[in-house]
């Protein structure tokens, strides 16, 4: 009996291996090793205190920190539920990273982690923590300002139409027929916590193009909790719009000048009403001062007689 050549044996082994792996390949069970630090969005990198690493170079930066900041996200707003429908989570984490990287504000915790801070203080009061843990009163930092994000609009706009051809031109025609545009418009509001006065408001926009083929988008990756803002086209556009809003706000705050109202803020304003008690209203009720009588016109000065310029002589 002739021995099977080694090359033939190896070829058969490779074929068998391919046949065994083909169902796994078709089922999508195999994947390449994950790569670290790729496919970053507009806001990425890290922040540690006043130091930022790998931040977007287009993000505005402050040489002087302006105060402490808490971020409040209205989870009852309609736009927030729409984010959940798109498997996009809270905007707070990415906003906090962006703000700290800019060094314009110091972030203080007022979110879900605040409950854990209170739990630690409760443990201290119960006597269960070690001596010297220093969780006594007077340790927490107040928030000077509150920033509120709002999404005014986020969705697909545009889109093409047409038939599908063959070959390379047909492929381009098919792609062009499924081109859409992701757009977002956002606002950020900044309020002084002590007075309730709005310090700043800023609007931002962003857009990108989404190319589809055969009813599926080339770039519409499945959103994963915690990473959708840096992964999906819609998430990236929303974050970029917030970055644009924040950049506009920082530029305005660099030239900040407090608004002033004559008589002081919250004391009635300058738009008075008749019979009111504010300073502006009382000014309306004051009787008008009588008009002074017009002064008589000044009489023209009398002309002096002309005098001779030479000395006269007497006759004999």
C-alpha cells in the first residue's frame, strides 16, 4: 500500500479545518482581538485634576478655573427618553470629562454617586468607621454653578433616491441612494446657584453623513451601554454638538461682564407700572415738576456814539 504524500495529508487537514470553522465564521462567532484607544469620538482621553491627556485639540481651555460646577440632566425631558430609545445613555459622563479637560470649572458630584457619599457619612455617624477617617461636617465642597444640557434636535435629515445599477457605478448609485445626514442641535445653560441668575447660555450644532447600502448603514454600529456616544453616528454627532455649545460658552465667559440693573437685581427692575411699589413704579407716580417760565429775550445793547480820533483846535 502506497503511503499518502505529506503535502496531500496537510491539504486534507486544512480542508477539514476550513469545513469545521466555516459554520463558526458564518455565524460570526470569531472575532479579532480588541484594539485599545482606537475609534475615538470628539470627546476622549482623560482628565486628572487640572491635567488633561489625549483631549481634543479643538476643545477650549481656561488658564484660570472659574468655580465649582454641578451638572443637572433633566431625565423627565422628552429628549432624554428619545436617547434611551436609541440605546444612548446619560450625557453627564461625557460632559464632565469635557468640562474637566477644559480646566474652566471644578466638577462636584451631585449625581448617583452622591448617595454613596451620604452612606459613608452615615457609617461615620454610626461609629463603624475607623478613628481618623475625617468624615465630619464641613468637608463637602459647594457647587457655585449648575450646568444643564438640552438636546433641541437630533436625527437624520436628507436622503437620496434612485435605482440600483451594476458594477462599480451601480455600487456608487446604491450608496448615493442611501446617503443620509445625522444632525444635532444642543444648548447648555449655566446658572449661579446662590442667586439663581443665569450666567450664560450657548447653542451648538454638528452633523455628519451616514452611507447606507441595501437598507443598512455602513457606520451604524450597534450601541453598547456606556460607549454609544463614541461609537454610533448619532451619538458622535450629539457629543460634537455639545462640544460646540461648550466652546461657545467658554468664549463668551472669557469676556464675561455681569449684567447690572439700576437699583439692584430682584428689586423690581426698570419696567415700572402705575401704582406699583418698586422704585421704577414709584418714579412713574411722582408728580411731574412744573415747567420753568421761559426767560425773556435779552434786549440788544445800545450803540455808543462814535468819537473823533483827532484833537480839535479853538478858533481866535
